[in-house]
């Protein structure tokens, strides 16, 4: 049982070698730790700290999670008589109590036409899974730059996480998913929940490395692959036995997909010989399979047509890590193909079908990015509100400054608009078949992604201003803000740059401009 002290007793331990502090009514013995303290010894010997209640100063310098680490929990020697801790951390799977930190549908006072009990059940269980399994691994891998641990791949397979990330479909039928959701009832709003909860790992690169291959690379194999290859690859990737990635962009071609130079030449035995390279390939470092787009020559179709291939690492492609400011944990790579031979049955969707396959995937990719950005911005708001309430400047909390409140108002209003917009598009996905979605949602999705990444950068920028110097260091108080600000730029480029997407949306609407209507 924890020992009980009076504040007078604690005050006597106020020197080097005999140093106690009180944080939130808990008494810590820092006598030995003080010399190892990352913030130094002198700050702990300050007359307002040594032997005193250091709650306010502690929370202006450290995140709560510091106190939860086992090595620091050991410093606890007791608590103050007749006092209870006032700070109540958010428990595993719980919702934040900070206003606007959660999407409105999670606010019990609010109503939504989109969500039912199955959505709520999935959200609850998925959040606990992120908190307990993914978050710790994500943070460790962001620091080490490594791929997710085998235990995480296993845990995801057991809970059918990859299955869910692919969106609704026959691959879920007969399965019981997290929260007891039946595979048949899983819809685009369940997928929205899964996508948004994943952003709470606060590890953008890790998330990309862990999942982009599944929802970008696998759908073409699922929709167009030939058996038995199709079933084997689906099983291996969904169940975490193999990692997959998508390889389209090159040093020569980004948003202008057709500018690619990677080529595949048909051989006399029907196989293909691939030469060229791919650049910025997320998860490429850990990929066993690549869904590759290359221009084909000497086949049945026209020379230079884009064709999709499933390439196995054993076929001999090479991957080199690209150092980005994003994250090593994304496994971003430069992939080279030097006379890599691909069997004829590894063509996906037929010769020349590559562009159709690639473009058919774009809406889903952009929707996914928009959903993540909307939830990521909520995370920024939660961080900024908590920080503004606990950080004191000129004797008052930051929240007492009108200029800070103005920044928060601009941030919150954008995050609210983002969630409303993505839910509107998600609702269309529940009502339109795939073909109609491609036709109808290309423009709206392009505008949505363009605007979201503009807003995301604005929010990240405001958050940096609110956190100050803490937001540019990768550890400590502002580390989530540092990560968000560093990675927001990638959303503006990946999946189609803002400029290209805006133009795409306008060009699409031009096709529908009426000739029989004038001003
Ligand atoms: C249980 C008691 C404490 C523990 C376990 C602890 C632990 C840490 C850790 C792990 C860091 C590295 C940064 C981070 O991860 O947030 C840090 C930094 C720091 N700590 Fe503490 N600390 C304690 C108490 C205090 C107190 C009472 C003060 C009062 C002044 C203090 C002042 C600082 C400062 C100034 C830094 C550097 C912050 C920065 O780089 O911005 N610490 N501490």
C-alpha cells in the first residue's frame, strides 16, 4: 500500500541526494534520478520545485505519459494525506473529454444520420486495439525507422484489420469483425471509422508502411488477378504473411502517370522482361510483392500501353531506402528492375489495362487520405486545447490570450467542415456502385483532397505557432505537432498534388457544362 505523507514532511527532502517532489498529490523520490534527469539537476533543485508541489511546472514541460512509464512509476514513494489525484488520464479505448477533440458523431449529445450501433461497437473496440497494440509499436518504430513488429502483423490478421481496410465487399462475408460487426453489414462508414482511428497512432510514416500496400496494391489483384495466384496473394497479404506495395511513380513521372519509362518487353516464351525504376515507393523496403505499372512492348496490345504486373521479390528487383523528412518507418524506397523476368500469368487485368486499374484505385486512395487528414486535424485540436489550457505565459494560461483563441477558432471550424465533408462523400459511397463512384466522385474527391491538404497545412502551421519551439523537436511536449507539421506536406503531394487535383476537378466539370444555358 502506498505511504501517506503531509506536505510538511515532503518539504524536508529538498536538496541534492535527498530530493522529493509532489506531482498531482503523488510523492516522487528523485534523489537518485535527479542526476539522470534529461532536464538536468539544477531545475529540480529550484526552491519552487525541491520538496514542493511541482504539478504546474511538471505539466508545462512533460506529457502525462512520462509518469506512466514503468521506469518513472518506480520513483513513486507515496501520496499526500487526504488528497486525491485530480488528473484523470484518458483510459484505454475511451473518448477524449476535450471539446472538439472527437468527431461530432461521437458526442452523445449530437445526432447523426450515418452511424448506427454497429459503427459505435466497432469504434470502441478498434480504439482500444489502437491504444494497446498499435500505438506502442508505432511509436517504437517511428523512433527506430523499422517496419511494424511481427506481433502487430499477427494481431492485425487475427482481428481482420487488413480485411477491413480494403473496404466493404465479399472478402468480408462470413466474418465476424471487431465489435461483433458482421462482414455483410460492414459499410463505408465502418471503413471511415477504421481509417480515422488509425490516425490516433500519431505515426504517419508507420501507418503508411503498415497499410498502404494493402489498400493500394491488393485491390487490383483482387479485382483483376487470375487464379490461383489471386487467392494465394490475397490470403498472404490480408493475413500479414506477406507485405505488398504499389509502384507507379518514377523520377520521370509523378502525377503525370503516363510519363513513366519503366518498360516490360514480351519474350518468346510469353514472359516479360522488365527494366527501369520506381521512386518514392512506400513500404517498398519491406515488400514481398510489388503491384507494378510498366509500359509494355512487343505484346498483343499497342506498344507503350501501361500494364499492371504482380512482381515477387524472388524475381530479383532491388530496393534502396530513400531518406525523406516523412519517416523511415514508411519504408520509402527506390526500386530498380534490371532484366527482371515476370511470368505471363502475373499480368493483372490484361495487357494495356494498367491505366484503368490505376485510375480506378485513385478515388479510394484519395478518400482514405481525406479521412485520415480530417481525423489528424482533430488530434491537433486536442493537443492545442490541452496545451493552451495548461501552459501559462505572463501569468495566465495561453487560452486567456485572444490571439490564441482566434487561432483555435479557425482550426476548429476547419476540422468541423472536414468531417462533415468526408461523411457526405462516404455516404455517396454507400449508395453508388463502384462504376458510378468512378464517374461521379472523381471530381468531388479531387476537390476534397486538394482542400483538405491546404487546411491540414494551415492547422499544422497554427499548431506550431501555439506550441512554439516545442513543435520543432521530435521528442517531448510538442512531438505530435512536430510529426504533423513535418508530414502534412506529403498529403499535399501524394495521391495527386493539390494543383493537379484542383485542375482535374475543374476539367471534369467542364465536360458537363451545358451549352443551352447562358448568363
Ligand atoms: C517524476 C518527475 C520527473 C520525471 C520522471 C521527469 C522526466 C523527464 C523526461 C523523461 C524528460 C525528457 C523530455 C520528455 O520526455 O518529456 C524531462 C525533461 C525536462 N524536465 Fe523533467 N521529469 C520530472 C520532473 C521534473 C520537474 C519537477 C521539473 C521542474 C522544473 C522538470 C524539468 C524538466 C525540464 C526543464 C526538462 C527539459 C524540457 C525540454 O527539453 O523542453 N522535470 N524530464
